[in-house]
C-alpha cells in the first residue's frame, strides 16, 4: 500500500497544488508555448499516476517487492511469466487502470470528431455565403462585426468578415491573418481538444479546469508571438483592440463557430497588455530546460510506483 499512498499523494499534488502555483506564476505568459507543454505534461502525468494508483490498489502486493522487475513479471512482460487475466484478480488488475488511462484518450477522439463535424458544416455554409479572396488567402464573410478566425484541420481555412476589412488598416489586417496562420501551422486545435477532453473526464479537478482555461489563452499568446515576428507590435495590438471593441457586449469572440480559433479570442485584454509590455522573453536555454521537465513529468509516476521496496 506504500506505492498506492505515494502515487495518490503525487496525483493530489499535481491535480490540486501545482495548478494553483502555476496560475499565480508570471513566466507562463512570457513563454506561452512552453507553458502549454507544461500543462499537457501535468495532465498526462496525473492520468498515469491515477491509473497506477488504482493498479496498486486492486492487485496483490507480492510482485512489488522487486520493484520494476516484479511489475514487469506480473504484467507478463518477461519470458518466464504468465500473462495475468485468468485469476480472479487478473481482470480488474488490468481493466481498472486501463479504463482510467483510456477514458481521456477516448474522450480526446470524441472531441476531435465533434469539432471536425462542426467545422465541416461551417465550411459548407461558407461555400454558400462567403467569397474566396486569393489576395488575402482567406474567405470573406459579409458581416458588419469585425471578426477573423480559422478553421483548422486537414482542410484549413481562414475567415475574415467585411467589418474587419472595413475597420482594419492593411498592416493590421496582415497581422491578424498571420495570427490565424499561426494557429493552423501550430495545430493548436489538438492541444485544445486534449485539454477539453481532460476537463470533461476530470471536471472536478482544479488541474482540469485551469488547464482548459490557461491553454486557450496561452495558445492565443503563442499565435500573437508568431505574428509579431513578421509584423509590428503596434499593428497587431491596435487590430486586437479594434476587433474586441467592435463586438457587441456579451458577444464573446464574435461569430466564430465551435471548433474555430479566433484572433479576438480568450483574454483579449490580458493579451493586449502583454503585447505592450516591454519585458524580455525567457532565455531559449531556460525554455529548453522547462520543456525537458514537462516531457519528463509522465515518467515520474512509473518511477515512483515501481521503486524497490514501495510495495
């Protein structure tokens, strides 16, 4: 039971304590792409820790005294070990932790399919009411509200409203379009679907709620950063202000459909302040260290649960 207790404490720390500390930190807004990797790593690490906790609770403990070798032997991953599943404890030993691990994955697939259907329907509408602009490499929608969004996926499309064309200068418009191209190139919809799936499965968990909200905001910031590499800060900041001010109260992100990513999306005020902030971004070496730590987070639960003497 020592391993189950240790893994349970680790899952509680990752699921409750770490998210609160990360939200209060200032560095994620300075390196949004790196912060997204950290949130993804925490979600995966929590899922593995919870699966291993249930595994240790429903299995006999004799195999744990030899650490990793005992666990591999119990799972039938050595040549001289029978595959579990025939005894009364074999089925729950595999089925219960497997269900914990596979449920977020199944939900992730569901979110991808749902968003894909929504985008497909919206593309059909755009084919009827929109007009393609070769110069902008976008579809122009005849609507007075200034809006710009993208439909990611295998057939990506950028949509801009007539209101945005009327209100934005050429420099502002190009910066907004570059923001949307960044969403498509970065496949940001996959990260959003992953955090949405995790939040649907573990809706009671602070990590799930914060990961969903923060990932949406951080991906917008990451797209901002890419647009700022090619366009002046003033152009993108003023475009964001113009488009946000042009929305009706309570209108959210404009008329973007579900499954779309919009330039005036989550946290427009926070993003605007960030763009006008002159603080330097973290050193690339520091970002590399943080990414390495995020990639290593899913490895911690197996190491913790399989350490010799933890049974």
